[in-house]
C-alpha cells in the first residue's frame, strides 16, 4: 500500500518468502543439474535467495513443453474470448498481489519502492489487460480480388516464442513481451535477467491459477551466456523477443542465422538526445524534465535522455536548473517511500558507471555535479552526475552508460542540434523542446529515432509503439503493432470459378 512507511516495508521484506525455481509445464522445478546462482539485494549486499540456473537440458525441457502445448491447441486454437478471459484473470491476480511484487522488484534491482508501486506494477497490469481486450478486436482481412476468387489474409501465431528481458524494469519489460505473445496464441518461455528473476518466477503461479494451460507459460531463470544462448540457437524456438544491450542483441541475430532463421525482435541500447531550444515554452519545465529523464530509475533506462543538447544562449540557465533539481533528489534506501533514486543493480554495473565518469574527466569534460559513489555499507549507490562542455565524440557521449550520468552539449542552431542528435549508432528515442511548430516538425522528422517527444520526455501509453532505429533494434513493443512480431501472415486464395 502507498501509505506504508519505511519500517513497514523493511518488516515485510524480512517476512517475504523468496521462490527461486524455474517454471516448466505448469509446475515449479529445479534445474536438472541442480545448478543455481545467488541473488543479492543491491542496496545492502545481503543474500535474497538461491535461484535455479537453467542450462541446455532445461531449455530443451521448456521448449518441448511449449511446443506440445502449442500443437495440442488448448491455447493456440482457443477462441479469442477464452484467451481474453484468462489474460484478464492473470492481470487481476497480479493486481491482487501488487504489494508483494513491488517489494520483490525493489529488493531485486534496487529501484525505489514508490516507483515499483506507482509505475511498474500499474503499467504491467494495464499492459496485460490491454492486450487481453485487444484479442477479440483484431480482425483479419480480405483482398480486393475478382469475383472468381477470394483471398483471405489471416494472422496466425508463430508457435514457441522466447522472451528475454532485462533487469532495469523486470516485470514491465516482461509484460510488454508476454502479453502480446500470449494474446496472439503462442506459447512463451520467459527468460529473466539473472540480476532480477524474482517477479518473473512469482507470476508464473498466477498464470497457472488464471487458467493458462500447462506448457503455454514457462519461466527459465539462468545465465544469459548459457540459457539465453541455448534459446537463441534452439531449432524449435520460432522467435526471440529480446530487450537488452546492442552487444547481446547482435548475438541473437547470429544465433538465428546459425540455427533455424527464427524471427528476432530487438529493443536494444540508446543514447537519446534531449534537445532544448531557446524558444522552449518553459525552460524551467524542460530542465526539470531533463533531470528526471536521466536520473529516474538510477539512469538505468534504455531511452534515458543521457545527452542534453541545448542551444548555447540558454545553456547555463538550463544546466543550473538541472543541478538544483538533482540536488533536491533523495538518494538512498529503496524501501523508503521518500527515496527518489535507489541502488545501482549490482557492483559490476556500478564499476562500469564509475569507469565512464573517470573517462569523462580524463577526456576534458567539466564535472559540474556528483561523480562519486555514496557510502552505504555493501550497497551500490552513485550520485546524480552532470558533465558540461562535452564534445559529442567523447566516450561518455557515444556509449550507453546505463547510469545517472548526463552529458551536456552546446549547439548554435537547429541544424547543429540535428547533426549532433543523429551522431550516434543508436536511434531509440529523442526529445525536442520548442514553441515553434515548424521547428518541431522539421527536427522530429530529421532525427533518426523510433520515438520522438515534443515538449515532454518519456511520455506515452500502451497504445503507442516503442522501439528503435539503427543499432537500437527492430520491431516494436506496445500497441497493436507488437502483435506483428508474434504472428505470421497467411494468404489463402480460394478459386470460386
């Protein structure tokens, strides 16, 4: 509940039962080899639980179960209204257990409990409900043929889809995948990141209780280089739906070519430009949004506005407001409802972020804010960090840091802003702040990004597609367009002559 105090959340965390098994063919199970890995609380360094570590034999088991269920047709051939009813029940069970799931999410990856409760859980529940409601409202087509024939164009489920999701929004990213996958009639194998497996494991029980048949919904925790790779190379997996780094996304493209040419949908890295022009309708609002656009969720966001591209005549004003906003943010205990910025997911990621900060200093950027680890026992916390006087060729401006680090780049005009904005291998998202509608259209059209926000940043809802250009991936999550990834178009020509 939203009125719980930090003491109540800590008490509940002590009483929480952590489940760590895989979920295959409708039941929880250990890995066949008994392999496990440990899950730690990033805010304290304390052990949360021991998680089953799926290996190739477990992948084979899960794929066989998923394939059998698909072939039997209890889900794949069910009437759309039947799938709708069970997905709605699934969402209802998640909602009934929202406090527990929010707590698991916060303990597992370090995000503030307030965000888990008010953002991740409601959006996840809404996502599943939205696709449930869409199931019986998506129509097939008939081609404009001569009267001597009729051509039916029908979308059919692919079969077995492996959804491989990241650790920054564990339940929400899982929902973006599993909801349309299941709505389309596929069987799914959900592979959570090893840093954040707990909510994926927990919701498997709710899927079964909602009536989703055995084998249709499976969860395989495990290491990416073992379980993830095995799914990518498996000859009986029809599609990989992946969210994560561009580096790993490229591996899945290779795995598809090395195996059965399975479909691969990728939502990968980003280095999103947030462009503020001098004629922004409200410079203070733009600066506040820019601060939250990079420091929210500890900066561990694929579309984070990590490059602030600002017109030189207002740059100092904007930077000062961002610094003031960041200084007012509370960094600390994720279980404290007053916390704005929680813990970095693990020590490895914290080290990566600090290496980038050191690189920015070494390359000559001006450190205006933060740049240090915060003392917190065995927890991993890093101050909100802002670099000024950044050249877009610097490492901190070109590579995805995935942490609370903002690079500020001054430009003279919109042409330079466009050039700098596009000067990256990524193309996930971008923001533009201007009062000039012509400029808004020109710049949004010129930016090579899958999502462009005008006079806001990171807005939208489930009805609007999300995905990237260039090395940010291909395919779209959210909206009805997501169903295109998980279905094949079949044309049936019937001769009436």
